[in-house]
């Protein structure tokens, strides 16, 4: 039965108000933190969520180098990189990757939880990850988000 006069709300890009959130990753689990960040970046925590519109907020993550994982993932989880040349496959485990580039680990995890199209790439640009305490987004006055 269709109700007469009821319309589905569809958000428009110009009507969206974006907030800035600050998340401290020290001692947080990688997967659980990534799901929360992906939900905020997509805008699924808002009542005005529209799947085909980028209606998410900005997220600044500090202390990404001090993230935790369970089990033996520090030694067993591998990240692969291939240049395209024969025999040039490089592997690095999670522990090495966190020491070399802590932001990559979290960004890579969140990227897999976003849509794999132009919309997902635009949403990923709103994620700012820093290995230490300092970040350059103080002027945006991000809200501290406890997870």
C-alpha cells in the first residue's frame, strides 16, 4: 500500500553540513576503529544519509602508529607491493609497515570498507591520518570523538 503525499528524502551536495572529528587511535583495535571511521566518512550515522551522495564528515586520526591488533597479526599479516616487473614482488608485515608508514595501515583498512568507485575515493580524501600527536587541522576545531 502506497501512502499518498509521502516522499523519500534525497540529500543534495550543497545542503550537507560537514563536521570535523578527532580520534585518538592509541590502544584501539585496528578493525573496530576502521569500521567507525568508515561509517563517519560515508555519513551513515546521519539521518540524511543518501547512498549516492558524499554526505560524510571529516576525520582526523592521531597516534596511528600505536594501534593494536589481536593474535599474531603483527608478524603474520602481510602487505604486498608489485612494481609490474617480473620477480619484483615486495612483502612487508604489519609490524614493519607500522614503523615505516603508520598512516598507510589505517588508510588501507578504511579504504576496503568504502565503495570502490569515484564516491569512495572522494570519501577517503576526508580522512587525515597522523602517526603522532601533532596535526595541522587545529583551525577546523575538530570535535574529540571517544570510541
